[in-house]
C-alpha cells in the first residue's frame, strides 16, 4: 500500500521543506493524490519541483496536469511545455506568463 492520504502527503512535503527527503511519487493512487495535494498548494518547496517535473512523464494525464499546476520552478515549467499532455502544456504556459518580468 502507498500512503496517499492528505496528512501523509503533507508530512512528506514538510520533510522535503526541511531537506530531509527528496520526494518521489510512487504507486498509482499515491501519484494522483500527491499531485492533487501539490496542485492545491500556493507554493511547493523547491525539492518537490524535481519530483513534479518527473511526474510530467507519468502515464496518467491527471498526474501530468496536476504536476504542471503545482510547479513553481521556471526551468521545470519550461520542461512542462514539452509534455505530451496538452493540459500540462497549457497550464505551464499560463504559469510562466504570470511570473514577474
């Protein structure tokens, strides 16, 4: 079983913020749930951006879309522009357009 409830995922985010872990989204339900939680956050820790960028290649379009929504790193958003997911590309383009220039 993969921990995919909100409190487990928030614990992983807090551990990542402290630099204790580098999160990796595993398990089908966990990948979807984690990407949903991250997409709802205003700001994700930079250590999570790598896992979210990796998730842009996920088989599940919901994971790709949610991961693109959660990305806060310009380089990772640039990678999202090359995703197979049209929704991920649109979200990344919109997010990049909102960065202060």
